[in-house]
C-alpha cells in the first residue's frame, strides 16, 4: 500500500488518548491518529487503496498481435477452421477474420475492431467456450461423413447402366484429370451426359479403386 502523510492537530489530552490508542491498535502513529480523529474517512481511504492495489495486480490486456497469434495457434492445434470460428465466435465472415489475424495493429483499434480483439481474447481465456466450439466442429464432421455415406449407399442401391457414349466421355475425363476431377467438372459431366452428380462421383471412385487393384496385380 502506498504511504500517505497525514497532518492531524491534537491537544494535550488528545495526545495522551492517542498514545493509548496506538498501544491498543498497533500500527504507526499517523495511521492511528487518522483512525482516532476521522475513523470514517480512514476506512474509506483504506478501502480505496485496496481496490487500487487489486486493479494494479490484474493482468494487462494482451496486444493485438499476441491475441492474433494465440487464436492462430489454437485453431491449428484443434483443427478448427477459420470459417467456423468467424461464424460462431465473432458472427463475421471468414475474410474478416483472415484480415484481422494477418495484419494485427500495434495497439487495440477503436469501434468494431476493438470488439473483435476483445472477443477473441475472451475466447482464449474461456475453456468452456473452447470446448463448445470443438464439440460443434466434431458434430459437423460427423454429419458430413454421414451424409457422404448415405449418398454412396443410395448410389449402390440404384445401379446405373451407362451407355457407350457416357462411358466414352467419362473415361476421357478420367484420363485428363488422372481420376481426380473437380466438383465443377463433375457437375458439367453430369449435365452433358444426362446423369446425376452423385452418379458421376461414384463412377470416378469405382474407377480409381478398380485401376488401383489392377496395378497391384501387375506388380505381384
């Protein structure tokens, strides 16, 4: 606690009472003098100083760069996408988060920029919110896997008999893309050959497995 100098005027009788007070209460004469002469003011002053000391002991706010580095490290460690973090934690687009993480200012900005950094810092200090985001990520991943499995199972149940024209076009596309066509190309192939997009996707998957097995046989 910071030292404080008090000036209290006491007469002879008060001085005698003060010495008795010091012996009973302990502490310095100055502190006891204030407590004896102005107890309410002394109590208020001590409480105020305690609060100031507590405030000084709090951890300082991190710099924007430290916050940005902390978020980047957390996302990488937990395999959480920037898109999911931006949507669920900041209610912003991924492009906004990318800009914030890529070019953090030297000091906290004002307005919405300050709010974003404070929100990210709160997230780094909130273990419960972190676990909730990880659980949400895992839930989305399971849902995506389940959706793919359902799509494949549906395709298996309904086998497609491709025409020579369709097979010729698909095999040509397979050769040009080495069996790894883009989603846009598969969409175009489905449209050109009057097929469903999942049928085209399944055909390429089956062809990759089939040709892989053929290569393995040749190597044996």
